[in-house]
């Protein structure tokens, strides 16, 4: 069983978002500082705060007792102050104005959300990101279904990558 939280970041004021910066752990603040685009910074920051809120509600733990540590080349890790209970498994995603996180105390998971951009060059993206058999499958889809098929495959691969990262494994080819 998993719970998904979604938030439209346009609903938050600049003042509210600015207050979130001081709540980042040192490793998160360090990564946050590397983002150049304002929207990407906002997605990252809101994603980390949404995660803390969701975990707090799910586990009945105060938000200030939750720490998220970034790990280079791997999924972030959750810790509770005092370590009295095991934190849930989680995955964070963002696309456009949407930020979300999925949580589970039962299973490991990978979560991805994508805003459909019909004007994207999905052929070029698929050539850069997909295996040859996946590209072939995509090009065999009817024209009317190809964009939706692209996003299903993209999101599936992204969610699988996040799951494998959480498990400390490499992505299968």
C-alpha cells in the first residue's frame, strides 16, 4: 500500500517558499544551491517540504524531527531524531508546476509524474533515453497514441530508476 501526495506549487506564496530554505539539511542546502533555474529550485524545495509533511502525518512524527540527507548518485535518505522508528520508503517527483511524493511502510517504490507537453520532440528524446527496442515499439504506436505511449514509457523507466536507486542497484538494460 502506498500514499501519494500532490501539490501545485503555484498555490504557495514566495514568502512561504522562502521560509522553507532554512529547514533544509546541510546536504540538501548544498544541492539546492546548485540549481540555476528558479522553477527547478522551487520544485526541489517544495518537494522536500512536502515529503516532510507527508511523513509527519503518516508516522505521527513532528516535522522538525525529520531529516532528509542527500546522497550523491543515490536516492535521498530519511532519518528521525532519536531513531525510535523506521522511516517509510519514499520517492519524490516533479514536473512543471506539480510536485509529488509517494510513501509506503510496506514496499520499496519508485514514483514519477510528468506533465504532458504535446509539442515536445518525443522522437529525439526517445533516441537519447530509450533502448532500441523501446524506440521501435514507440514508433510502431498509432500517431494518435504515440505521445501518451511516450509518457507511459518515460514514467515507467523513471520510476524504475528511482526504485533501483533506493535499493542501491543499477538500472537494468
